[in-house]
């Protein structure tokens, strides 16, 4: 029994699988955390773009409004 437990502890056959599971979990966590942190700060900035374009002088404003 002790020899079987010792072989299990020192075996590295599943180490790569564990590495991939941890790496995939970290990537999934980052993919969820980044939009959660960025979107609340991005929406107020994005909502201010249209009014700025509406009053922008020059060729850019005329291209947007069609005049």
C-alpha cells in the first residue's frame, strides 16, 4: 500500500493535464474579469462621442450628417 501511494505521489503522468486545466481556468477568469472591469468606465466615454461628432466643424461632420 505504501509503495502504491509513493508511486502515485511521485508520478508526473498527469502533470501536463493539470497545467492545461489551470491555464485554461486562468484564461477564462481573465476573459470574464476584463469586460466586467472595463465596460462600466467605457460606456460613459462612448456615449459622449456622438454629441462631439454632431458639433464637430469641417469635413468630418459633413460626411457624417450627409450635408
